[in-house]
C-alpha cells in the first residue's frame, strides 16, 4: 500500500517508538517518501529519541513532526493520555520532497524569516503543496502565509501550530533526526501528489449575503447601507428559537473569498469571530480586516453545526472527484474533541465514515492551516483535512 498509519499509547517513549515502527513495517515494506509524526506532551522530553529512532528504523526520505495537546491516529483521538501517531506515504511516481526549517532571525534590516526552500521559487500551482508544523510562540505564521499567498499563489499550505506547551522554548518539532524548539518545520512536495483538502470551519450561514458599504480596518460600519446592529436585529426576528440561542452563544461573520462566483456555498467563506458590537453606532468588530465591497454573511456554530459541516464538506469533495482518498492527515483545533462534541473521536470518525477506513493521523493544533477559496489562512475551531488520492 502507498500509505499506512500507526498509533501507540505506550507511556514509555522507547516502547511507543518501537510499536509504531513495527506497525509501519507491517503496512509498508519499503522506505517511505514522507513520514509525519505527532506525539503527546508525555513524549516531548524524549523527542530526540523519537526523531532518531523513526529516522534510523524506517529511513524515510523526509520526516517531520510535532508535539500536540491531543493526538489523532486511525479512528482514535487520544486527548489526555500518552500517544504517538505516525503516518507514512510513498508515491509510485517520483515526487520531489524538500524539507525545511524556518526561523525568525535578527538582521541588519530587522527581523527576517530565514530558511525558505530554494525549490519553492519554481513550484507550480496544482503540482505543489506545503505541509507545515510551527511553534505558536516563535513563528510569525501570518507573515509566512501573506508571503505564500503573494509570491506562490495556488500552492496550498496545510498543517497546524504545535500545542500543549505554555511558552517559548517548550515546543518540540521534528525534522529528520533533529529536534527544533522554535520556528517551523515543513516539507515542500512537488509532482503528481493526488492531494486535495477541505477546511471545515464548523459554521452554518444564516440570513442572506450582504455587502460591506463602509468599514475601517477590522470594524464594519455599514452593511448594505445599514448599521450592522440594525441588520442583526432584523435577522434575529426571522430566526427560529434554536438559532437565536446560537446567536447569543457566539456570532461569526463569513467573508466570501472569491467575489466573482455566481453563487456561494460551504467552503467559500472565511469565518471569523465577532469581538465587539458598539450599540451607539451599531458598528461591528471582527478578527479580520474588511474592505468596502466585500460580501459577508452571518454564521452560527455549535457541535451539531460543526458535525454537519464536516460531513457535508467531505461529501462534496467525494462527489467532485473520481478518485477515492487513500489516506488523510487531520489538523483539528484543540477546542474541538470532547470540548465541543458530546462523544470522543469525532473528527477521526467523521473522516473515516465518509472516506472509508483509510490510514489517518493528526493532532489537535493551536491554530490550523488550510486553504479557503484558493488562499491560505490560519483558522480556529476548524478541522483542516489533507486527503491523498489512491
């Protein structure tokens, strides 16, 4: 098989590493092109042992990994105990892999992000992708994504920010047999990857699309000529009691990414939180800069909506492609899992329920990376899923 995955919940790091290596060999009898490892904080003190063992025993062309608050493996999400999850991929046709390590370094012109792979300059949209794992305390992810969107349009970035740590210097990132405690590690993949992705933001649109007619920075002053508060009051009256409750728990705004589409559906909106409402002016502040002319729509979120959204996006993806997925990497928010859903293992079960019992690995991130509308973003409360075709 071109893909395999393994999970160990052994508390001893050497035992966990031996377990996943044994499982990996049973699923793939040749060295992998790419290995991705996710490990709980229980194994972080011995991350160097993990890196050395996985690289030596399995000899993948490229190995990346990170620590996570919770670890996903196959059909399980291990949220509170020790866990090590390993994913291996091997492509029948040659795929170029360029591992890299990005660090924010002081220069004569100010702080600069160093370590960009030279191969990225020739990467072609549709034939390239980046998998990235970063330290939320030391890696300027917004700057990285701005540069990717501006200079390398169409190259998707998937991954997440490491979690389970409490400050700079505590993160553990794997790159080959080495361990980093800052910045980001990643791999640029180029070739016939058979890679596609979905980003489930766990929200459902309510009401109708409206146009931003006046705005400053991240504050919406008018929607279709009316103060946002007046628009919300009108919308409230039309909602059923359940959606009115969701409005009170947490309101979100979805911004359409591609304004040139004739119609908008799931996956076309970048969803951001509402952080303030001025009752005097009726203005609304969100966690994203807005500009006049953008199309937006209000969204609501809860466990039922998040479940519906993930299943619906997976179904849309399967209907849109002839080839079935053969493996998946799942980057879920650390606010999901049993913090959001009443049952454990939700996202792992959802992906496998729709795509089949494929090799799957991932972790709960402190910020998930994935493309929406052809642009790369960092998200919250999201499940970002990379699907690799058979």
